[in-house]
């Protein structure tokens, strides 16, 4: 993808039957910007990153953010920040598709 240019992130969502779809919108040494795309019932299991902070912004759909020992309702326009070391994940609890913009810094090596 050529940058800088204006895009509609949802246009790049990749859905998969077996598991959450991932697509990269931008990556440098400093940052990764991508999309996580969930069919109904799919989830990204609880996990943590030792040296990376992550921001999730819900673009379409509904579900729950998994954060440490909590489940936090998510819908379009809601954002969650998962600092390094904090367990986090996402579950699509609705009957509709869920698209989440993800920013991670620094980018994975």
C-alpha cells in the first residue's frame, strides 16, 4: 500500500472461516497498523506482549474486549488500550461481523 493516502480501513478486512482474519495496513520499525476481522463467534484468545503497547478501535460490529480478568463491551467507536504485559483479547459475541483496527508499537520484529 502506498502511503500517505486516504483509505477506508474496512475495505481491507480479510475474513476467514477457521479463525480471525488479519491484514496489515502499515508497518515500520516503530509501529504496526492492522485490522482484525471476526466472523460471529470467533475470538482472539487472551495473550500479552512483553515489550509492546496495543490500541484497538472498533470500526464495525459488537463483541467484548478481554482485558486481564474482565470482559468489556465493545461496539463501533469504542477503543481499548492494552499496555505491555497486560493480557488482552477480543471475542465476537454477536451474529454480525466485527472489524477492529489495531495499532501496535513498537512493531513486532
